[in-house]
């Protein structure tokens, strides 16, 4: 699996109106360019698209009162979690 090196630009563009000036997490300071999923022990990749927000199925402590995932620049407060194409929490 390979990744395009436009993570910072995409995050900045997607969250420009909501971004809080905090220290960038490691995933933004040093983003992956390549990931050997087998060597990393990753067995499942979930890619989800949809028409409305519904995280009722997500049973973790990393969601706000409305049930939306809490994250900073896409990095979840839930260990090992990440959010893609999600606005910053209000």
C-alpha cells in the first residue's frame, strides 16, 4: 500500500474553519509514505462512505455527546483509532 504525500494539505483544507492551534500529532509531522500491512499485522481495512452521520455502532470512549468521533487532526483519542474526512470536534 502506498500513500500520496498530501496529508498536511488535505487536513489543512478540510479543517481550516475548525482547526485549533495545537501541536501537530506525529502522523502529520512524519506521515507514512508506505505501509506493509502484512508486516504491520493489519488484517482489516475499513473504507466507509455514506450519506449521513451514524456512529451508533461504534462502542468506544472516543465519541462526543452527539456520538461523533473525537479527534485532533484525524488522530482519535481512542488508542489505535483514526478519522478520515471528518470535521474537527466542536
